[in-house]
């Protein structure tokens, strides 16, 4: 049972117990006793706490809530590591990675070496139970790919052992570097460091729901009482064969006063700075002036950097943006030999079969120049070598 995907709808935020609760409920729909697996794993830690699951409601929504009895017991970083090391792989690796992420974030926030970190509120048995339980639950459900909605971040203040800190907490922000986030009008903590660490430790991406065939769903409740359902939902499914659908950003700018050489330089700079693709289209602007539209395709986390490059490399005074979806084939890169020279070739896969063979232009051009061969001949030999491999 492998290859399933899980997408977390962070409707009210996320915490370790909300993830556990949602996965436990999803397990029922799949005929997998996630609750028993989590209970056994936490007992195996030997930290004197017990996990129990209770069904109830939050804001009128049926949900499951995970409760860790004895979770307030202090363990410290060493105790947490010792307890999680008792798990078997691959669960142990993921749980320990979650702990390492928390320690590294605390060290960065407080400006100290990781060996000097004292986890305070996070250094309890509850953290060990959440890290271990989530890893066990995902493994029990056969989840190989984890993703989540943009993370809803509330503002305000929280009281900690260090005193009051602003929300979102600095540890949470450190863990979420590179993730897509969304500000929400909440005057309290919406996401916890442990909840975020679990997602990051399982290589979660943050964005729209992936294309999947839904097999089961689960709704987990948090401990806070809010004026709306305080829940985190999970959708568990099978990936749809073929390409995957992803949301990207299309940037556009009209330019009428740059040379072809300057525009060529701009395209290269945009691609070097992380653009997925960049191109120019002839247009006619007001006053019947010939011009070009510079278009750039980019992933959301790379957008700010690429926009700055677009302003630096072109003469435009404004950039349009819109989100769009694209289908993407899974791909592999193989290296073949053409007349003793190495050429990289991208392979596009559909349902596990190679449908596109695309040699890298730069490699082919270099081989053609070095050997005095027509470029088309190098392309043809590279394609043949790739299909043979």
C-alpha cells in the first residue's frame, strides 16, 4: 500500500494534535486502524503518556480530537531524541527530522548553537507524541506525498516562558521559509511549531489541492474554542495517472524601447533567476508603435525575486500578473554519449511511458561546434541514445 497523497486543508490552522486527529478519522474510511497504531507507537516511546481519540463536534462539524494524557511531562531535547529513537524506520527518521527542525529553528531565533537550545514549552512528552504519532499515521495510510493549503497566520501576542512574543511566532516563521502563507484576521495562535514541523519533516508543499482521486477524508479538531469550527481536514487519495496540475504565476510587461540584444539578455537573466519559462511576443502599442510583450512563467515562491529581475533587466515601469494552471508531465534527466561527448536529455513520462525526448540545446550546440557536426545530427543521435537507455 504505497503511493497515496495527502492534502491538508488548514481551515483554522494546524497543530500536532489536529494532524493526528484528522489522519485517525481518515483511516476509518480506508479500513486502517490508525488510532491503534498511534497508541502503540506512543507507548513504545516509554515517556509515560497515553494518546486517546474522542469523537465530537466543533462548530457543528463532526470531528475527531486527539488528547495526550500526561503530555505536560518535561523531557528536554535529549529526552525527546532518546524517546523518538526507539521507533522503527522509516517512522523514526521522519519523527527525528521534525525534532531537528524545531531545534534548528529555536537556535536561529535565539542566536545560539543547536546544542544549547532549551525547548521550554516544546520540550514535553506531548511534542514527542505528536511527532511520533503523525509519522506513524502517515506511514500506516501509505502516504508518500504530503501537501497542504497556504498556511493561515494570525497576528497578536502569545505568552511563553520567554515572555510575550508576537504572532506568528518567530519559530513558526523560521520553519515556514519558502512556504506559501496567508494572513487571517485571528487574534490568537493559528499554527503551532510542532504542527508546522510535522508538515515540513514530511516534505510538504504548500498551495492548491493537487489533482487526485479522493479515497477518504478526515476532520481533526483543535483544543481552542473559537467562534467557528476549529478544524484541520485531510484529503487522502490516489494520484491521477499522467501529468499533474500545478498553479503558477504569469508575469507580463510591454517594452517598446529596448534592442533585441537587451531583450535577449533579459530573457537569460530571468531564466537564471528561477523563471520556469520566459519569451517575447511582437505586439503593437498605442500610437501604432511596434513593441514586444515579455512573458515570464514562475512559481509563487520565486515571484518576488523574478519581478525584481524583470524590472532590472527591462525598461518596463509596470508588470502585470495573474495566476494560471498548467499540466506538467513527470520527467527524468538522463545523460547519453554522442561521439564521445556527454549530452543531457529530458524525458517526459505519461503513465510511466516515455512520450517526450528533449535533448538539452546547450549540450547539443557545444558538441556540434566541437565536432563540426550539424546541430540536427547531434539532436538525432542524442534522442536515439536516450531511447536506448
